DNA sequence: TGTTAGCACTCTCCTCTGATGAGTGCTAAC
DNA sequence: GTTAGCACTCATCAGAGGAGAGTGCTAACA
């Protein structure tokens, strides 16, 4: 059996109506609401075919039909009109994006809030990956007796400061010397790249400051390596999920929100199989908590390099056209903001 | 009508049983479970009195009784045995508190997690108030052409760094001079203390670096004043609320979680009317979302000075004895950790 | 006078029932 | 190939009735 034009029209009608009403769609409803020029009986026949093809299913005998995951997939890939953003939404995004923003975190949280507000769904934002954060420069500043401030400038421009214990006896010259050696030997390297060779050099050149160096290295370890791994995902509008009829069930809500508290599953959800825009529908998500959900995600770039991703999570019964348009526009706007504003936090 | 010993015993029995079962308590249940030496009929008579006194109420005719807010209040004030922590819990807290922790944020999030895990309720933690964060010291470090790193050490020991735009033409000596003037004039002052007098002096001494100073002041504004106001409250175990039978209702959950997203109401909830341990029961909370909730909160100290608070939020039907013991022990442990570890972030 | 047993009464909760209505699949006619 | 007609299925809802828990009242008892 093949899809023909009428089957396509009927499938589209079913998906659209179900997205709008969250109720199983019957043949009469389609005949009434969508002008296909055929009777309910004919539509019933076609619907039987569509069910056999796996695009729709019946919750129970003699209920209407609802789209299956495959049905949504066919809809997204073949039936959907490319929708454009409403001027209103466009304006909101643009107005927001012209605000002056200096911290990268603010950009991320803004984006997250905006996405969830526009879609009335849950947003996921993965902040700019900082890239392998190599050592850039080290400074020491006086703090308290026996302690100094160690300021580390990473190669990607991020600046961090940490308090380091040093003996009371250390002199400003000693500190300067330590910084000089580090700056000379470690520039451009991440810590695990240098573990063996360079470390030996540093140790031998600065044998007297062994205590300080150990402390400094411990800090560097945390600063340079830790930062990449647990890049948090920003969630926005999680409460919107509670408005969706598919989450009337408290147990479902509980298990969903439990997953929201972890980072790994969300990352998996968001990180695309390929560059650009991705649509993951229902069971295509591996996690069972997301079996009734779809994710529209997209990556964004700076200097042509992909450095992060945004996404929207909602029930499979979501308005794909609208959400895709919003996510698409948003990533472009974001790319632009980042290129223009150069907030701190990435190279 | 007066409370006598038997009424007290019965009220205690009702509260304890209702806390344990979440079901209205009948006279027969009390006679069976608690050995009062009287028949259900007698207990019924007493219960009628207790109802008249306002300590218990009936959800509907011929259901058992449940404690009213006043009943809980009487229970907490007069009937509760001072409970001590189980050795198990004590050990958990102490094990946790011996971990080496260097960032104040970690202490706060640890505390929050621990509280919610031990009580199976929701925890609220207000991190150490940083106190009026006065200016301590300013340093400049080279960054990129036209930009420098401004490192601000506040008087309370917190170190922050920010990138500041300077002209390309500025020299290291100029920067040093700016820093010197700031360090000399502003030490110990918060920004709004100096707005008029000192600012004029700084401007006149450094008229050439007007642009840099404006940028620096803008930063200082954000660093020194902003930090106090919106001190966030850490929430832990919000999902535990979903396990409480009083939150079976999705609408209740929704409005509760909505409040969780705001800071102000939570702060009101947590900040005590007086030093030490506070118990706020049901309607004693002003916000209607918390009418079915109680809060056990307590302040903690460093160097004898109250600098923060922790609390536990649960349904009015919570195990007051246990929770009070946990909160009490926790604040003491926290006070100790902070006194010992001296993590960064407060004076 | 306080306590208790007995009893009628109330109200929730659960289950069963039948009616309703939406929607289907099949068949036969167009 | 399309359509009208019709029997059938199943969820949903309201109402009825029984079970069970618990009460308040009364009268008897110590």
C-alpha cells in the first residue's frame, strides 16, 4: 500500500487536529473541520489504511485515531508547511537580544526563559562549550598573611581566581618567579597534557616552592579539567509541562521532574546527532521518561564553530511547525548576539 | 473548659496518629492503639470537647478528627517530647560535615541536600549573608589590548574579577595610579557611602582616566551593592513534596512549585521572627500556597553573629519532633563547620 | 458524677448498573 | 471508487445500593 495525496491530507488533518485538541480524532470530525470533499465513510477507509501503515493508532476500539510516533515523523518530514515566526514573536526575540549583556550566563538564562515563554514548553540550553580550557596566564596578588590570590586566565579568555595557601615566609619575588615559570612552560597546555614532562621541569626549577606549587597545581586541576565535563544544562519553564494534558498523572510528573534534576540524560536529549536542527520524536528518545515527549534542538555557532545547543521539550503532541520556527530563529539570533557582544566565557 | 491531663493525652494521640497515617483519627483507633484505659465512648466525649476548644476538626460528619493549626501549635508548644536525633542520622551529618569544603556555595548546597534527604521534605537554605560588602582592595592585571582584568577584594574577603574596557592608550602606570587612588580613598566603604564626597576626590585626582573610572565604578556598583539584595535561597528535595498525600492535587503542586521559583516569598518563609529555632504552622504563613505547610527554621552563626538560616518545609502534618531535632543539630553542625573551615565568602 | 455499652444515624467510598454518545467496521447499493 | 446504513464496541457519566467507619445521644452502671 502506498501513500497518496488523499491519505497525506487525512494524516495531516489528524495530526493538526490532535495537536490542537489532544482528543482522538474521528472520521466525522475530519469531514466536518477539513474540507476534503469526501464522506466520513471514505475517510474511515483511508484511516484503516493509515493505521495499517503504522501512522495512526486507536487508543481503544471505536475511539478516534491519534498519530503514532511514525505518524508525527512523516508529518514533520513530509507534510508540514514551513512556518514562519509571527511578527510579534520575532519582535520579542529581537528586542530581548538587543539588551546589553556582559556575562555569558545571562545570555544563556535569557535564552532559556525566552524559549519557554514563546513555546509554553520546557526549554533546554547548553551554554557555550568553553572548549578545551588550556592554561593561558597566571598572576599572583597579595591577600592575607600566608595566602595569595592566584588569578588564572585561560586561553579561551575566562578569568578565575582562587585563594592559595603559601607559607608566611614566601616573598613577592618568589611568587613572581613561580608565575614566570608557569607562564613560560604551560602556556597553551591543558593540565593532563603536561602531567609528565613539563611538570618535572617546573619542579626542578622551583624546588624551593614545592608546597606552593602543589597547592597551585591542585587548583589548576580543578580549574582546567573540571570545567568541561559538567557544563550544566539550563532548564526553563519546567512547570509548563504541568499544563499539558499528557502530564495529568502525578507519577509521570514525578519521574519526569526527577530526570530534570540530572544533567546527563538532559545532555543526551539535547546533543544532536548532527549539526543544525534536529527533531526527536517520542520513542526515538532512549529514556522511557521521554517516550511521550519530543525534542526540537539546534546547535549555534561562534566564528563558524559549533559551541552549544538549545532545545525545546514538549509532549509529542506539540506544534512542530511553530516550535521549529522559534528554535531556528532563536539559534540564529543567539549566534548573532554572541558574535556581536563577545560576552566573556568563550574563546 | 480547661485542658486536663487526659485531654492532653488524647490530643497528643490524635496528632501522632494523624502524622503517621494521614487519615482522620477515630475514637476507636485511639482506644486500640494508645493505652489510655478508657473506652472509645469516653474518648468521644473528650474529642467533642477538644473540637470545641479548636484543637481538632472533622473533615465531614462522622469522619475521624484531624488536628487544626491550633492543635499542632499546642502539640509543638506543650505536648511534644524533646526528641533527639537517631545515632544514624547524627553520624550522617557528622560524616558529611568533616569533608573538606573550600567554597561557601558547596557548604550551602551540601546542607540543603542533607536536610531534604534526612527529613524527606523540602529544605530551604539561605547562604551566609555576606554583610555589607565594603570595598577592600583593587588590582589591575593585563588582559587583552584595550581591556584589563579588575580584581576586587572586598572587605569581607570575597574576591571577584571583571573585565574592564580601557582605552588602548592607557599605560601600566596610569592603571597603577587609578588603583592606588581607589585603594586609598575607598577602603572600608560601600559604594553608596561614598557617592558624593570621595567620588569627587577620585575624579579630580584622576581627571585623565575618566572613561576607565566610569567603567570601574559601574562594575563596583554591581559588585558591592547588588550582592546583598538577591542572595538566592537554595531549595533541596522539592520533589519530596510530590510524595505527600496532601499534594495529590496537581493544581496545588503547580501553585506551590510556582512559588518555589521566586525568591521573595521563600525568604519571607525562612527568615525568622526571632533568633534561634522557629516553627511556623499552616495558616501562620501569610502566603495561601503554604496554608497546608509548616516550616521549621533556624538561624546559624559565625563568631557569634547570625549570618544565615536553614529551614525545612513540609505539610502541616509533619513529624515535628524529628524535624526540629534535625534542623537544630544541623544549624549547630553548620555553625561549627563555618567556624572551623573558614570557607571563602564571608568575613 | 464520671464512665460505658448500645444503637440509630450520617457520610464516604466502592461497585454495579444502565443510558448515552462517539466512533468504528462491514455490507450493500450507487 | 464512494457512500449510506446499521450493528457493534467501548469510555464516560450519573444514580443506586451496600459496606464500613465513626459519630452523638441515651440510658444504665459504678
